[in-house]
């Protein structure tokens, strides 16, 4: 991950694209093997999505710094993750821990974020502009991120309020 960030901020977009692609492929293979051979673990179930999020956030911040992604989108994506982590930590700290269950909208959001990062890195690496697809996927990422925030926030408020009613 640090090498991808270095590559983006150094303008080495082909290296960044290839490393990001390799990370995505290795993550997919790892997930497939864990499921196929029943090698999944509880720790892996927590660490894998955290590693994925760390990679996506790093890529988005780097692409924002490099001017390849609009800053508003970077702030939105990063703020969502900070908000969700903070809400889970707060619920845990006050003795009302929430179960960690990714929502369907969040899974779709992650896929859209990865597709956008891949497209933007490819554009930067190979010097082409897919303006319409990029703008459509950026809009999709923004909408899915906002929906994800709304659903997680509503679920968190419901969870926290349910403890006052006899739980």
C-alpha cells in the first residue's frame, strides 16, 4: 500500500495502476482460496475488510492530492469511513456494541469505489480520458456513499435507542 501511495504522489501512475491491479487480484484469489478450502477465520473476517478500506482510502487521498479525483469526493469517502468506525467504537465504549454487518449498499459502494479508482489510475497511467464513464462512476460513488452513511446512521441510532427500551 505505501508503494502505491508513493507511486501516485510521485506521478508514477503506471506503477500505481499495476500495483493496485495486483493488490485487487491477490485479494480476490485470497478470498476465493479461503472460501474454497474453508480456511476463513474470524480474525481474517475483520482484517480483510479493514485492509481493503485502508487501501481504498489511501488511494483516494493520494489521487485527490495528485488532482486526479475531486477533493469533495475524497472527503466524502474518507468521512464516511471515519464516521462508521467512530460510531462502532462509541457504541462499544458505552457498552452497547453493535454487530458488524456490512450493508448491501456498502458492498455496492466498495465495488463502485474500486472500479472508479481502477479507471482513474488507468486514465492517468495510459494517458486517456474516459470523461463520461468517470463522471458517471464518480456520481454513483457519491450517491452510494451518501446512502451508506444514511443507512448506517439510521441503524446506529436505532441500535443505541433500543438499549433504553429494556435491552
